[in-house]
C-alpha cells in the first residue's frame, strides 16, 4: 500500500517536472540565451581542447536541452573545466544556436 502511494507520488512529480521542462523548451526565447559573442567566447575557451568545434557543429539541432545536459555532464567527466554558470550558459547556447551556426561551424 505504502509502496503504491509512493510510486504515485513519484509519477506525479515526474509529470510536474515534465510539464515544467516542456513549458520551458516550448519558449526558448524567454530563457535568457546568451549572445552569440558570449557563446563563442565560452565555447572557444572550453570546448576545443579535446576536439574540433565541428564535433559540436554536427550535433546542433539534434539534441533536446535534456540531452545537451547529459552531453555536458559527459564532457565534464572527460575533464572539461566548466563552472556551473558556464555549463548552464553553454547549454542555453547549444539549444538556441541554429543548425550550421558560425559559432561552432566556421
Ligand atoms: C576534456 C576533453 C573534452 C572537452 C574539454 C570537451 N569535450 Fe566534447 N567530447 C570529448 C570526447 C572524448 C568526445 C568523444 C566521444 C565520442 O567518441 O563519441 C567528445 C564529443 C563531443 C560531442 C559529440 C558527441 C555527442 O555527444 O554529441 C559533442 C557535441 C561535444 N563533445 C561537445 C562538447 C562541448 C559543447 C564542450 C564544451 C563545453 C566539449 N565537448 C568539451 C571530450 C571533451
């Protein structure tokens, strides 16, 4: 009984989280996406130590914010040095940059 109640609660929380996440990703303009100059500066400083930006270029437009979060987590595991703030900025950049953006594809 207790178990069932608990899993219902989890399901509820999951749904709320999902609703919030999709509400956010439906309106990316409202989240303050950094300017291209800021994106470019962080990515040039933090993301080219281990691979070319073309790696990032190829992934533009293929990932949800959730997937980008996972990717960034993985990069940090590999040794990328990003503060929490930089990480969030890069994620916002990667979600907002259009496919083929000069920031990562030049
Ligand atoms: C410490 C090394 C390192 C740094 C710094 C780094 N990466 Fe990576 N990245 C890797 C490795 C290793 C792979 C290759 C994984 C593979 O072979 O698929 C990779 C692959 C990728 C890929 C392609 C695979 C995928 O999941 O789509 C993307 C996109 C990417 N990195 C984004 C970034 C971004 C954005 C940054 C800057 C915040 C960054 N990386 C910084 C190590 C790093």
